[in-house]
């Protein structure tokens, strides 16, 4: 089977390619070829036995989607997007990349379907940003999408397109609403949500981290390893079981900042917790107030999607996958 | 004030222009100019004291939206769309007219806003087709949009765009999800939902009508007069009261086909009811099973939108507005 990953240079895309390399199979079939695409050239996964094609492409550029579909990949993971903050600052770019780019991909597949019956599995990463305050807790599967950002709007629109193109039989789409990925490896970034990761990631290696919100802020998390697991499962499940509602809120861990800190204390001790410096930031607190506290995710769980059991597990996964297994 | 009606040759657009002519004002201001646009030239409303401009334009054609926005109308009613059946048969046309056409309009307004601060009220007619079975009854305001047609998908996408463009301050948008309009005046048509109107409209003038479904089919209705009332109210209400969730399920009358028939009996007698010929049609029954039985519409009612009190009233409105006031 031939797997295409669009957005392969990102953190989740990279880990997905690594996982496919390790597994060697997807949905019970050998992965013989991978095409990895991003706006910057992705790295080839180390040790992959099949053929790898690395491409630099912007999905929103004319002809880019057609070129990617020309090789008729069996499974397409579409992870490419500009992030929430950038889509909010640059309205035109957000719609061009996050909406038009996705629509060009779907259209290219539709035209290939008309040509020769091509009908790939398409796994699309949506986001919990499709919902917006006021929100119940937990958020039921049937809650409406009322995004409060352009990024969330673009993801919600792509979800609708995914369902309609799937209903018409042009491809078999599954949209997965990813929780906030925690602990995101790498350096601190400027994202408003960055502190959820940094208050754990930095103290685990003896560095200070800033906490800009109060301990009672509740949010919805999944480890990078779980996120990759969702993608693999979405490529594997029987779409008939899913029915026409193709977009699923993924399971996760609903935790307050206080819960996160207590998990850190259990695993890395008081010494680590003392490295968290409280610097309340009214702007970030206001933004946070609109975020999802957690989802019911019953449909996804019933369909076999599984997340981390606790925040302790989320921290342990980070230690295993990013810190060589020990502190 | 200058009012632009896009889709002015349609039944609702025509009645809206007539109502504005009769009222002479909108949101407390005199209506001095109307621009009426459609893909076929609309009729000028009889007796309008202000200036009328009639235009033939396809919103999905390059430059059409910019031209309509150039006159900086204060209120824009966007009613133009191809209907559900056509959008289902012609996938490309549906997306071009119903999605791209609307997006071009929104973009033209955004660019005008950037140019000179232009910020009109935009009233967009959405549809109950944004939801799809399985559906609760009544459908709550917070129920997710899971359309089962391309038409419903296109309307749901435009709703999301409307909210985002409004949130960003490019215009003040209100999206109204119209119930099925009943009794639709005119001749029987091929729409699967056509029987809801024809089983009343034809017998009221002594003609036979075909009923293809069973008496217990429940659906969600509003008279043409109510639909126009919704549009006027949407152009009038304080958007601050509405908040960021700009799309509202309109109130209506939830009735079974049996309820409709009993209302007909009360108003026009057994003689009229006997003109309904039962010819069960499995295809239409299957399509009907996915339709909305009725909405809670609490938000819209709290915001002052009002619908017909009963099916008897819906029939009486038809007699007043279409049959000269008596049978």
C-alpha cells in the first residue's frame, strides 16, 4: 500500500511516518511506499524498508493537489494547516491554506474518482477549536460547531466537505478532532496554549517554566503517541460502522492545570514543581476561558479510539519517547 | 436606506420586495432605494416610491459581487441559491452557486470594509437542511449540523463563514434557518417536499392532489408571510443581543400530514379533503424520513422572531395572500 502524508514535516506527521516505519503495515497491509509532503522538505524516516518520496509542496498552489493524487495513494493523511494564531492574524492566508488547500485536495480526489473510480481513505485532522464558548462539560458528540476563531471555522468547514465528499462516494473520509497535544516536544513557542506543555516539559529537564493561568483552568489533552494512534485507527476502521457523520471528537484526558501539576509532582517530585513560576496573564486567561474543558467522545470510544489513561501516563510517554526513558 | 435583495425573482424575494414597498421603512429608516438582483430579471415592485434598480447577475460570476457591493447597500438580503434537488444532481454547480457565490459576496464586502469601513447588515437564508437524521424532536438550538445533502452542506458552510466574517467585524450577519415554506404558491413542482404544499393548495381551488407519504410524517413549516417576517426582523434586531452565534433556527409549526389534512377539513370541509389522493411512493417516504420534524427555536423566539400560530393560520394566510381572501 501507498501512504501519502501531507504535513509530514510537522511534529505529528513525523511521528506518524516513524510509527508506520516501525509497524511496516497499515490496516493489515504492508506499507510499500510513503510519499511525505510539506511546505519544507520532510525528513525521510530512518529504517523504512519501502520506497520514500519526499516532496516540497503547498497544497494551496495551483496543480499541487493533482500532482499528489496522481500517484493514487491508498491512504491520505491530511495534517497540513497553518496554526490558529497565524490564521487569526492573516485572514486571507488562513482561508487559502486551511480551507482552499483542503478543498483542492478533495476536488483532485473527486476528479480522479470520476476518471477511474479511485477512492482512497482520507484521514483529516480537525481540532477541538471547532467548538466555542459557552461550552458544557463534557461536550456531547452532538454539540454544534460554533468556532470563535478563523482556524476553527476553517476546520469546521473542512469537516462538512469531508462528510459530503464521503457521502457522495468520492473517498472514504474520517475527520478526527484532536485534543491539545501534550506534552508537545521541542522548545517553548508563542502559542497561547504553549504553557500546557511547557509547565511539564521544562521542569522535567530542570528548567523553569511560566504558568500564566490559574490552577483551576480545565482543558482537553492527548499525548503525541495517542494522536498518532488516532490517525492509524482512523485509517483502519470500517467506514460503514461510522455512517454519514464522519467527524469524530477524539477521546483524551480532561485535566485542570492543578491536575497536571500534581501528576508532575508524583513523577518528578516537588523539586520539579518548584520550577513552575506563576505569572498570571490576563490576556491568556481570557483566551483560555473559551477553550474546551473536555469531550464525551462516546462515538469515538465506541469505535475503538483510545487515549491516555491519565496525566501521569501522558508524562511517562514524554519521558519514554523524548527523554530516553528516564529523568 | 438602500436595500439589496439577491435572489429577488424567487417567491420569497418577490414577497420581501412587496413588503418593503408596503412598509416604506426598514429598521426605522425610510427605504429610499432597492436593488433587485437575480439570474433572471426580477419584476419591479408595484408602487414603490423610491428608486429601483433591476439587475441580472450570477453571483458566482467573476466581478458580480463587487459590482453589487459597489453601491454600498445598507442591508443585503442574500436569498439566492439553487435548490436541494439540483445541487444534489449537479455537484459542481451546487458548490459554485451556493458556496462560492456566497463566499464571493462575503469577500467583496470584506474588501469594501478594508477600503472604507463599510459594514452592512447581511441577512442570509439558511435552511433546516443543515441538520440530518437521526434527529431528536424537537431539535435543540445546540444540535450539530450533519447535513445529508450537498445543499445542506453548502448552507452549513455559509453559516460558518457568516459567523466568522461577522466576528471579524466585516459585516453584521444574521443567518436564518427557514422551515419548509408552506403553502408555497404556484404550480405543483417536482421537489420531493412539494406535496406538503400541494395537498392543501390544490384542494383549496377544487383540484386533486397526490399524497405520497403516510399521515404520520411530521415536518416543520412556516408560511411565506412568516418567512418574510423573519427576514425583516433579522434586518432589524440588535446584533449585540445575538452574540457570536449568528445562525438561528427559525420558529415554525411542527405538524404531521394528518394535522395538515385536519386543518384543511376545518377550513375547507370534507369536500376539499376528498380531493387528496393517496399514492404511497417508497422513494419519497425514504427521503422524508431524514427530514426535520421540528425545532425548539428558543433562541430565535427569545430574540423576537414569531411564526404562524397553527396550520389553520398557515392555510388562512394562503387564502388571504393568494386567493383574494375567500374560497
